[in-house]
């Protein structure tokens, strides 16, 4: 099933040529990504997220592997990691 990336499609409607160029790809290719026909490369996904000011996120652009490519974005690991750090600190203080 193809997943549309609405934030990217909305952004594309008003994006200037320079903003599109900042993504490192072309307007037609961004449309293909937006409609779910293509998947953005790792580098392009990061550039798109930056150019769109987060309207299209790396998680949306690469839903199957973003957590592998950018583990720092995985909030579930970060929160569980900080909880275990807090638990270890409490144990050390005892």
C-alpha cells in the first residue's frame, strides 16, 4: 500500500525553486515520494525534513528503517534508557 506524505505534498504546492533545490532532488521526484511511489534515500530524507521545517519527517519518509538509520530519533529507546540510568543512579546512591 502506498502511503501519502501529506506534509510534503502541501509544502510542495508553495515551495520555491530554491527550497526544492535545497532538498537535493527535483520537484517531480518529490511528488513521487509524496504520493508514495518512491522512497527517499537516507540523505534526501534528511534534506527534505530540513527544507520542509519538519512538515515531512524522516520517520514519515522512511517508515520501515528510520529507527535503524537514526536511532537518536527513537523516543521509546531514549526514554527507557534514561529510566534505567535513573534506576542505576538510585541504586548507586543507596
